[in-house]
């Protein structure tokens, strides 16, 4: 059975501008304001295969990959 997804994108933080915290292999590695930031952060951490649609690669918490604004 495969382990947990190496990339976890947490729920939207209602700041100005809103952002999502990104964890890689359990460590907080940055904040993302959009999908491009998630890919950039993953590449900086040494991950070369970043399929944002693959739940074995990325786990989206508190909203999917297109959710970048706080819930009201």
C-alpha cells in the first residue's frame, strides 16, 4: 500500500492576499498563492514529478486545487 502523498496543500488562510500552506513530506516548506506556487515550491524541494491531479502526489485539504479564496 502506498504511503501518504508527499505534497499536502492546507486550507486557505484568510489573509490579504489569501494563501495556502504547503507541506512536503511532513515539513512546512512555504506558502502558495496559486497553483504555480505549489509547483515552484515542490521543484525547489527536489520533486520533479508534480501531477496536481494525482492524489498519490498531492493531497488538497480544505478545498481542491482551484480553491484559493476563504470560504464565507
